[in-house]
């Protein structure tokens, strides 16, 4: 166990608090006539009173993330945005050295691990602990640690290659909604009128790619948008478990999410509470920068406010540019003061609910720093990490391990814990090795990393570390391969390795010019401790810097290492041809050391996986789901040396471990689970805790089971996730094993007042107590539309003692069986029979029943009425685009022959269409039957309108087509179609 004490951070923050308190705006005596300070009044009345007292300049100042104090009213400074995804992480403030201020409190498992508990009650406790610690940090320094928390992330884990997979909960909207609601409720506290903290859901919406995320558009047809992406956000807001949303960076159907009209309309309609919606960092300037959506920042900021965002997260702590742009928008008539009042009212709403304007600060004001990393929170972190672990395989009861015995613990994560970008600093560390040592009679270990030296072929000198400060440059000047010239190389996959100095334990990094061995772990936004050792034809290697953001705008074109006359390393070549060549001398083999460690042991535990700062993270997607080749080789060698091997896979996402599943006796998965990882892992490995975690997303057999394009957001057409996937995965959604067995029996159903109650008896047939996650799925047998293969409707994690039976009751509402009817633009429950499936995973169904649901029959389309183009049933090539910058969605053709289809439709003989075409020359809209190359009924000319937002009406006479048909509209290049009728 490695302890890092919180004392220095507390002391620094306490000094800052004293300074802040001395200048507190609220120190003035409050006017008893100020109604906004009267907690007996309704919230709306208090907000109106305070807004009415503010000058226009004061109101505009409150639109920035850093809301300044207003001394004349005794109103303090307020900052939005403290990260709290799985513990208090960091604030947007920086310290005296320019580094982000990071918390050092209780670290819970990554979000995807929290969800793998499938235990909302536990997650509410975790949220409550994080909320307490956020209050504790706020008590230390309210300028740094605000009470508006930017968590949880509810973006669905549609594709496991997404770099931010670790931040989300699940590929399923119901599970995501249940977990986010529980976590949010915990963060907020139990008082009906006051908030402990104010959680913000991230990131609205349809956001699952990091590559060019600010300029790519998520193409999301209406069914996917309504049934899938929006459903991740609705539950927590409807349950009053969040106080707003953060808009995402991407575009949604051609419009930047920052100005999505959902923010002022649909999203606010999900709750009776006022919401405080915020932009993501620097997103307001993307509107005029990378997205080029508006010509001036005044136009952009006006559109942002009108769309329903209330706060600008931009320019760090400097609110002046935002104030200037909003004032310009007011002067130009792009905004009214009433628009500002609306946003300011939303901003103040959470401050009132947090108790800021109540006498004494409200019911949560007494929570102090004593909560930070408290013994109770450490115990909860250990419990949660254990509950989150998923037993993927356990052949021949390889687990649990017998207490005592000789255990070998090897691998790159055996004696190291990593945090992630949205995690705080660990106040102490219990690694896998630490935890196992407490239970085994003897332990041998090895990291399994090759120890290497790099010798410059041209000079015969070794790359050598000279110290750990910014002044200690790494140079190729060493005469021998002594400790200062030795590095432990770990393969993290995709060709990327880290090089850790043997002499000082620090990682080789670039640091914007000098190469250093300064950092204890790979870290920072650019993660400059990443390298590729690329073999050359002559047997030498070149060193390719692989830190993030290596494009020319940051580092120039040169990403290959060269060696100067003085031995200094620099990025001096754009290609391997001009790079320095090094001999890679292997001083000791990591695989050989690991094999030696596991030989003769009663059991071997090999801990492999990911580094959250390297393999995939914000701004960087994964290109493969495979483990690093070096880690795969390590597993194979260890298994060959000791058949009693367990693989512990510690990752932030699914991996394609098909070989391991076939050959390794036992596999246990955990996320990066915080300071208590080693204790929790040992609890599970040695049977003190029976694993009960379940996967929250599908684990695929290979990369080719996923769509070729990460940007394919249409899960229905492409067959993504367990909902629409038909390929057999490696591990199914909901999968997870136990050290005991469960039998399901006695399925009973009862429908009453729009609710279906499903009961089942679960019997533990084994010899030890265990948790089972009982899952209810449905499948609609008949529909006008393609329905999910199965869909999760309810679940419950239940503990069943050995030999005992528990009755589990699950409920679903008939209304929840609705899907989006594209023909009429509304939700519909169709008359159909539904299969009821109860089981231990989406692929392990134990009991089946049927449910006959009365409902509607979706009628044939009537294309003689005005029809929105976006309501198509099928499409190819055509993209959903913004009809205007303010609202509406149209269909655009990037190439000639792109089409949209409307099945089972009645139509007439006259086409009327609203069209736009920005490019010169005329285009066409063809009407065909049966297929995009089927019978041509006619074609309408589309004139150039000169602007993609300038629409004109075009008409055409068509041949008669009696009856009902599948109608295809085939567009020529550059045509945009918003609506049409065929009457």
C-alpha cells in the first residue's frame, strides 16, 4: 500500500479559503426586504425577485462559467463545473504552476465499472459519498471547487472503440437511465427542495466519436434519435436527478449540438424543474472557428442562448469576451434582455436550490472537509470495486483461489494503479500485488516488461536519463548501458509503448522540446510519454514520438527522434528515413522473468489491460479492440508455464480476447477501480466476495463484427449493439458468472392498469451465497418497422443464500413498449404479441412467456399530405442536414443517386417539394417505385437557390400508380429536400 497524504492540498486550499472569505461579497448585512433571501417563498418568486434587482451588465456577467460577485447585493462568486464522474476529480482552475487543480479524495471505479454493478441502490450511495466530498472541497475553497458537478456521462456506449467508453455506463438506454438516476440522486441528496450538489448530464447528444468530434455530424434518423440517444438523457431529468445538460461538441444532423433547439424545448419538457444547461469547454468559439457556422461571436452567442444554453464555458476564467459578444448581440438586436433574463434565471435556479441565499447556507452547508477520503468512503470504494468485477470465464472452478499458497502475480498492471482524465489523484494505492500478498502464503511477481537500452548507431552512445526535473534533459551520451541508460518498455497496443527509466522510475517524455524523465505516470492532455519503436530493414530501430495531437499545428511535421551533435534528442524528422537509428539491446526479457516467476507457483495471476491515458480517451478513439501484442504474448507464455493461470483484465472498455477465452481457465474483468482495487480484487479472487457484476455492453469477437465506420450512428440499419446485432459475440450484454449456480422457475405474469408484473423464482443451487442479476427482455413479434432482437425492460440484482429461493418481481409499463412511428412523428404502441424473456444475460434466457398487447395498427402512409423528408423508412448515401440554423431537419444528397424511401405509401400524380441547392446548375428529384432504380414516375427540376438554407418550391407531374407502393425519392448531387407531397 502506498500512501499519499492530503495534508498539503488541504493546507493550500485552506489558505485560499481564508483569502476568499476575507473578501466575501456576502459579508455585507443582508437587507431583510430582499425577498430572494426568504426560503419560505416559492423558488420562481425568489428567482424573479433577484433577476429584477440586477442591472443588465450584472446579468450578462452571470452568463459565463465564472460568475463574478455582485457586492452591492451581497452575492458571492460562483463557478460552474467540477468534474465528478467517479469521485471528485478536478476543477478548471489552475495552480501557481499552471497545472489543473486535482482532487485527492475517494476514487471509485470508472463509470463503466460503476454500471457493471447493475445496482442502483449501491450507486446512490456512491453518489452520496461523492456529493459529500464535493461539499467538503467546496468548504475548503469555493472558488476552485464549485457545487455544479459535470457528471454523470450518459452517452450510450454504442461502439466500444469510442475513446471515452470509460466515461459512459452502457449501450442500453434503460440501464443507463437507472444508473444515472441513482448516481444523480445521490449527488443531489435527499432534501426535496435543496441540493447537496447540482449534477449536469453530459453530453447532449448522439456523441460517440472523438476523431474530429467538433466538425463531424452524427447522422441519426428519427427512430434512433428518439428511441435510443434521447432516451439516455430523459430518465434522470424526469426523475429530478439532474439539474441540466451539457451540450456535446459534435453536430447532430448537420447542426452543432451547442445550438440544438432540443435544449430549450424537448429537454426542458422532461421535467417540471428549471434546468441550467451549459456548453462544453470552448464550444462557443467552435461555432465561429472550426465549425464556421456563424460569422461573428455575437451571432454565435445569441444563437446559443436562444437554443437553450445558459452558460458559456470558454476563455477559462476570463468572462470579458463573452460579455462583449453578448452585449454586441444585444446592441444588434440579435438578443433581447428577456432572453438574457431567461438564461440568468436558469443559472440562479441551482444556486437557490444549493442553499446559497438561505440563512446559514441551507441544510447541506455543514458538510466539511472531514468527509474527504473518510474511512467510510474507503470501505464503500472497496465494496463497489468488488461488486463491479465481472467473472467472464471460470472453467473447472479455477476460481476462487484457496487462501494461502504460493501465488505468482505478473503483468504490466500487477503492481500499478492508473487513474484517468476524469479521475482524481489517488490518496493511496492498493495494487493487485498488494491485495494478493495479504492473502497468499508467498508471492512472486514480475511486471513482464522488457528492460532495454537504446544505443545510437552513429555514435555508439546510449540514451541516458540525467534526472527528474525540467532541467534534466535525456541525451544520447551514455558510454555504457548502466541503470541511467536502461528503460522498462511496456506494450500498450496499437504499436505504442512507454519507456520508464530504471534509474529514477520516471517515464521518458517529450515536453515540448526537451526529452525528460520527469513524470511518475503518463499524463496530461497530450500524453507526451508515448513512443513507437519501429523496426528498420537493417535491424535497427527508430523512435517515433506518438503523443497525442501530433498534427503540424502543435508539433510541426517532425515526429521522429533525431540526435544532435551534443547528444540531445529532438523531434527532427518527419519520416523514419531522417530519424536516428538505435540498436535495441534487450538486457532482460519481460516474458522470461514472468515465466520464471510463475513456474512452481500454486497459481498464477496475470494482470493485463489498458492505460487510460494511452489506449483511448477524450479526443482519441481506439483503432482496434485488441490487446497489445506484447501483452498477448505474455499471457500465452505464462499459461504455457503454469496451466493454473487466471487473467485479470483491467481495462476501460471491451477487448477482443478470443484466444484467452478459448484457452485460459479463468478470466476476471475490472475497470480501473481506484485506490482499493487490490483489496477488491483479492476479495474476489480468494472468494471472500462472490462476483456478481455483469457486462453493460457487448464484447465482440473481432473488429470486423463492428461497422467499418465509427461514425455510423444508425444502430438499426447497421445492426449495432445487442438490440439489433445478429452476430454471436464473445460475451453478450448482461453476461457475468458467479461461484455458485442459479435455477430459474415459476414464471408468472399479471397485467393491471397499464403495468405488467413479471415474477420468477430464483434458487441458489450451489454451496455459497451469491448475487444474481435477473434480467427481463421483450421482443415484439410483428410490427410495421424493424424491431430490436430483444430489449432490456427491467432488472434486479438480488442476493440469494446457498440453497435458498428468492422471488424476484419485475415490472414494465405497457407504454414503455412504444416505439417512434416515423409516418406520423409520434410514439405508438402497436397491437402485437411480445415475447417475455427472463434470464441471466441477453444470451442466457432461462424462462419465456408471451404478452398480448392491444394497440394501434400503423396505417399506410398518405404521401398526398405534406411529408417531412426526414421521416423516411430507409436511405442510402443521403444525409440528414440542418434545414435552417435555428431549427428543422432536411435531407441532403452528397452524390447523385442518393435516395430515401417511404414504404407502403399511397400517392397521387403531382409532386410538390421544398428544395434548396447552394451550388450552381439545376438538379432533380426523381420519384421511383419499388427500388431506387425502379419504375420512374417523374422528375422535378431543382433550381439553384444560391444558399443551402434558401428553399424554393418545385413541382412535377407524375405517372399514375394506383394502390400502395414503396416510394423512392432519388436526389441529384447537392439537392436538399425538407418536405414534399405527392397529391
